[in-house]
């Protein structure tokens, strides 16, 4: 596996630091073990170099050499630990008088580093380790016998081989090294598994992101580990984002298709009637009049669509502004209702409304407020069939104007309700419209600190509620104005 990215950073940072920390800790343990064994041997040998040795040899130093040698033999023969410790008695001439090994010792004090150190020591005792003439690793504790007239009179050496100790130390160091390697192996193994639980899903996320950038909106990140960890949450969030973008892209495509159709239909009518009017004789005034009406109506339809697109652009850029002035909101509602009188007759829809006989003043943009009412009424008419009812009721209560627009049209499915205010969204693609009218309404109502709500039931009808904060008006009696607009019988 090629180490790169997160794996490389983990290997160069975490693993190396962990290896260094373990190495330092185990090195300290190794040094401690070596020091422990060396100190143990040193203390063990030092236990023999005590005052009893000095007391034993004091009567014989500086005297008869033969007696000294005999006492040296007596001291060595009486030493109880000859199996582990070699005892050597050095005479005043600097040579070994007697050794517990039973072999002749050719070394002199010039070759005995421990004796040299003992002579230089104020205590007359030295501890030394090194290699003898045979290349054997030894440790020696030497004790200088009392001097005679300031001259060297002899010394006693306690020597032991460190071969067995060295083997034990090497064995322990090897064990420590194995522990270090095993610990490092398991740290690396657990780290590799842990890193893979991060790297593998991150690679999947990266691959999915690349496919998404390439235009594949159907890609999803499949997570093998469904634990509630940060990686899973990230994958779910990205899946949600992709789904949202895919839905928005679909809405955008539907919007482009709808707007193209909305533009093409009036343009086709305008072009067709324009070409017909061009070919008409001056006597066909009725046809000319009808053609002119069609051109005017379709032009107004185009203007409305263009205005909606401009409003949507302003919403997207956050540049929609209001021209505030003191207005009567109910007066604007009355004008909007009046605009739909002829349409209610033409479409065969009963339009009724009830409003209180008081003003509802507030600081607002009259054109935008009227646009809200017109857009809502336009939707109510578009989604109602001939013979349907559109009922508008306004209520003023404690500084709040609430207006209900209710119809018994086709209604909105429950799953579509949460998205109905979103840009481009159309619950019913069979009905003309750009799909941004309600998004514009929602933005205008918010800019006026109002509330815009939609409640609907499929095949039952829809109720749209708009509420605005208005100034309180003191009145004794409030009598609602009720008007019912019905289709007149042409007969």
C-alpha cells in the first residue's frame, strides 16, 4: 500500500513519536536492569571488604613474609564463598601471595587497576569492572591493608566473573527489545486498522465528490460502518447535499422547460396574430380588434412573467427593496379583488370576500402588497375548476391583520407542502406558471415582517393565510363588508 495523505502523516507523526517514546521508556528499563545487576554484584563483593579483613591481617603486615603468606593461605582457605568469588591476597611486593583459584597469578599491582584505584582512594577501597588478561569480564572490589611507615604493605581482592550476569542482562535486554517490537507492531497494526476506517470512507467521499462534480447527481456514498461517528455523519450530510442539489437541479430544469413554454405560447400567439393583422384588409375590423386584444393580453402575460423573473433575481441577489409609505392594506386587497372580478365571471368561479369596515394602516410598499394578493388569487383561480369557489376573509385583531384565501380546487399533496414555497417548485406541472410566484410572495411577506402559511388537502382545497402587523385603530363597532361575486348567466 502506497503511504500518502493521512496515512503518511500518521506514519511520520503518530507512529514515529510512539516508537520514540516506547524506545526511550524501554531504554530506561534496560539501563535500570543493567544498573541493578551491577550494583547488586558490587554491593555483594563490598560486603566482604570490611574491617574484619583489616583486623585479621594487621598483626602480620610489614613483618615476616613467610608468616604473611601462611596467614594469607589461612584467610583464603577459610573463605566460605570461593565457588562464586575468587579471593586474592597481595603482599607488600605487589605480587599475589595466595589465590582461592589455586592457580599462579602473574599479575602485579601495576596491572591491577582496582588496586591502583584503591591506593588513590581515601577509603582504601575500590570497585572496578573490566576485562582481565584472559579477556574475561570481571568485577573486583579491592581493599588496601594498613600501610607500614607509609609504604604499601598488601591488599585483598574479591573478584567475580560477570559472564553469568552478562548473559542474564543480555537475555533481559532481548526480552525488552522483543516487548518493544511486539508493542510497536500492535500499535502499528491497530493504527493501520484505525486509519483505514478513516481513509477508506474518505476516499469514497472523495470519489463521490468527483463524480458529483462531473455531473452525476445519482451518486451516493455507501458507508459500510454505520456507527454514529463523524465520518458517517459527514457521509450522510454529503448524501443529503447531493440529493438537495439534484432536486434543485431537477427543479431548475423543470423551471427552464416551464418558462420556455410560458414564453413560447404568448410569443407564438403574438407572432401569429401579428402576421394575420399584416395581411388583413382594412374592412376586417372585428378580426383586427380581436387580434389586438390577444396581442395586448399575451404581452401583459409576458410582462408579468418577466417581472416575476426579475423579482426572483432580486431575491437571489438580496437586492429586493421596498418603497415604504403609509397605506391601507385592506384598500390594496379591495383593488386586487376588483381586478379578479371579470376573471371570476370568465372562468365560472364564485369569488366572495369579507373584510372589516375599518382601515388597516401600516408602513408598506403598496405595489408589493398588491403583488402578494394578486399572486395568491391567481394561484387560487388557476388550480380551481369551473364552478369552484374562492373565498377571501380578512380579520383585524389586536394589531394583526390576518387574511385567509380559501378555495375548493385540486389541493396540494401532503408530501409537496414542505416544498411549495421553494424556488422553481411546482406541485402540479399540468397548470401553467413559472413556479416562483409563491417564493416571491414569501419573500415580500417576510420583508414586511408578516407571516405566510399554506394549508391544503389533496382534492379538497387550499387555504392560504397572510398576516401583517398593522396599526391599531380605535373603533366602537366593526361591521364586516361582505361581497359575493358570481358568474352572471349570459342568457
